[in-house]
C-alpha cells in the first residue's frame, strides 16, 4: 500500500492570510504555478529568496520557457514577485515573493480600437473602484456591521476570569482529566492544549441552556466519570462532558446503587447465632447454670 505524502518528508509554511489574498488575486494558471514554485524553493527551505532560472521553472511546471518568461514578467510588473539580484555568470535571477500585498498591482485590460492594452493598478485602488460601483450595497452591509457592533452578539466570545465559578469548574475538571491522561500516555495529547476559556463556556452553557445547575451533582459526576473504567477514556473535555451529562448522571446513580450491599437475612441470622454461642460459653465458664442463661442482643 502506498505510503502517501508525509509532512516529515518536507512541507512549506504559508500564512493563511497570504493564501486568502492570492486566492482573490486575478492570476492565470501559469502565474499561480510560478508562485507555487517560488514558495516551494524559498519558504519550503526556510528562506526568503532563491535563484530560479526560467528553464528550471518551465521544467517544474512542464510549460514552454517563453510562456513562463512572459507570465513571470507579468508577476514582476505587478510587484507580486520581486527580483532581488541577478547571479553573476548565470542567467538565474534571485526571486522573492512580495508578502506586502498592499503594494501588488491588479491587471486590467483596456481595448483601444483593435489593440488590447494591459493596465496595472494597485490592488487596493482596484478594490476601491469596485466598491464605488456598488456603493449602495456596500453602505448597507457596513451599516449592518455597525449595528452588530453596537449590539453584542449572543454568540460573541466571553472572557472568564480566574475567580469565575465556571472557570474554576473548568480548572477542576481539567485537573481530573489530566490525571487520567497521565495514567494513559495515549490520551495525553488530547489534554495538553486544552482551552480553559472554552471549557468554562461549556460549563456556563450546561448551567444556563441545559438548566443543570446542581453544583454538587456536577462535581460528583466529574469525580465519577474520571474514575469509571469506560467513561474516563471517552469524556476528556468539557464539551463532551456537557453533551453526555444526563447519561453520565444516570450511569453514576445506577453504579452507586449497585455498590450498596443488600441485607442478607441468612448472614444476619448466622452472625446472631455465633454471638449467642459465644455468650453462652462465657456464661458457663463463669460457673453459671446454662438453664438460667438469657441472651441479650
């Protein structure tokens, strides 16, 4: 079976913001391929620039050199790729991807009679003109956003200070879960990066939305679930605890009832007989008449 690509064989780190901006940029397939090759041989090796010839890029992309030369020139003209230097004695140029996308130029084609002219324009300016053409729609969206800012969203993130009851619950349960993970190394990675703010929010929702506001019951379930042979490996976060809370409470009560021994009449009668015989033996050893013996339970 094929092993498939693996990160340990090498990977390229690209900021998400750059990927999002490139995705919205007006690039053709060859231009995007050139950028990918530049990323591969710069960021892929932990450096900012690399000497890459037209021939090398063309072979990597399986394109004609003339096509690669033309599209690379367009990227340089648009300031998306910059030439750091030209290596002496070779035709390779040292290329660098320009991360400052505010300086990129957009490409716009204008027709003048039978001729087509390529006009480069700053990406931000181009975006501004597009925004102007749809000003009414933009203003409506902006007004809506402003109203949303003025009225806090019910789903907006809430910060829980360390003295908050829900944060304290998160800390307590996290400590129990860490102990479970400590006993089982396979589970350790699930608790190392736990977000206690998120855990605190889950406990708040357990109180406010789920109406489970019995603190003593919640703590009892926390203690029980992290000791139960089955559930301790399956409930390792506050979100899972909240989701399974009702089931866990029922299981805990059933388990506690099963642990209480029921009275055994036969065993009680046997113990009583043993005590009676021992008392009679002591009575007779003291020289008393067995017929006068009275056992006091």
